[in-house]
């Protein structure tokens, strides 16, 4: 019943999102409408082969409006007009982002509910293990669809935006992805990508599942062995302080694996869609580091251990 309710709400949200996208396009098309009118007026003038006072007045008005629209979109011109344009468009975009976040949250809740139902339903056939290639594709999609933090003027990026860690009392929710420090089969410890199953306030311990289903295991871990992953991407153009900086030590997910390893930031993202370029610690290279590799913001977290000398 809960799954049906979630499906209904998702359908409503998608309809609302569609309307918001249309409003965004209408706002941006307003200046285009003026440009089309300017072109048509010039064509009529050429056809009639004269510039009458009527056409002069009309063109003056059209050009004034088009110039003001362009300046407002570029952040120039009258502060009042610029602010009104920005507030209108930003308000629509914020509402759209809120709808997308709610849709993603409902989809995640539905996935977790289906997973729990499958665990306790003996009549269902056992689920097939996800192929490695499919898992890697899903991890890439999760990184690409991580929402970009867009704050209001004067707002500071919140915890779990880019490099900003979670607050001290933060508790990750079921379904959240985390970096988890676990013991490997050979007894060594490693950081793996895991999904939160539950948290016990009585013991202050998490239960997490290894995201890699080939070695599917459930681990019970203390809070200090868990690092929540970012929930928003930081925008380098507006919030560079929310990103890890060059030569900063981090834990980064090694490409095409589900394990985190120590690395140095080689180059932070320059644009919102960019990845970090990192140098993984690797003793097989003369300087002790791998060549630069790209890792998405989603899979780069702080490393509290000291740098190796």
C-alpha cells in the first residue's frame, strides 16, 4: 500500500516539475519574443522602404526592453530590474530542485521498502547478484545526479555539501551511502562503499551493507568507522571554500572499484560538473603516487590520518 502511495505522489511531483520547467522556459523566452518582434519590424520597414515615426517609436521601445532583459540576465543594468528577474527565475529553479529532491527521496524509500519486503518474503525467488558493470554504471549515475547546492545570497553551504563534514550529532539514515572502515578477509582494514541499514542509539553503532554484492556482508560498526558521503555538490564558482584544496589528503573511491584509498588532491573542480583530479598513494611509482585520476565529488571525503612521509 505504501509503495502505491509513493508511486502516486511521484506522479504528482513529476507533473508539478513539468510545469516549473515550462515556467522557466517562459521566463527565458520573454527576451527572445522581443528579438523576434525587432526582426519582424525591420522586415516590414524594408518592405515599405521607409522609416516612419511609428516604426521609430516602436523600435526604440523594443530595443530598450530587449537591452534591459539582456542586462538583467547578465547581472547588469538597473539593480531593481536585475533583482526582480533573478528572484523570479531563482524562485522557480529552487522549487524545481525541491521537487527533484523529493522525488529522489521517495524513490529511495520505495527501494528500501522493497528490499526489506524481499528479505522477509520467503515465497520470492532469491534475487540475482548485480553484475559488476551494472553496479559501476549505477555508481556513476549516483555521482552525476548528486544535486548542486544553490543557496540564497549570503547563505553558507551546509554540512555534507562538498568537503564540509557532517555535524557531530549527525546520524545517517537507512539507505544513505557511506565510507565504512571494515576488516578484510586477510585481517587488514579497508574503507569500503556501504549502505546504512540501521543505527542503534543504545549502542551508538551502525549496521551497514557492503555495496558490492559479490562479497555481500553486513557489518556492525561504531560511528568513528563511518564517514557519510556528500549529499550536495559544491559549486566551485560560488562556494570554492566548500571544496577540498590542492594537496589536501582525502579518501577517494578508486575508479571501477568500491573501495576508498588515500589520495592527494591534484586539481579541485573548476566548474560544477567537473570531478576532482587526485593522486592515489601507490608505492609502485617512484614518487609514491599514481598519475592523476578523476573522482566525482560524491566519492571524495576527508582523511583524518596524517600524510605519509
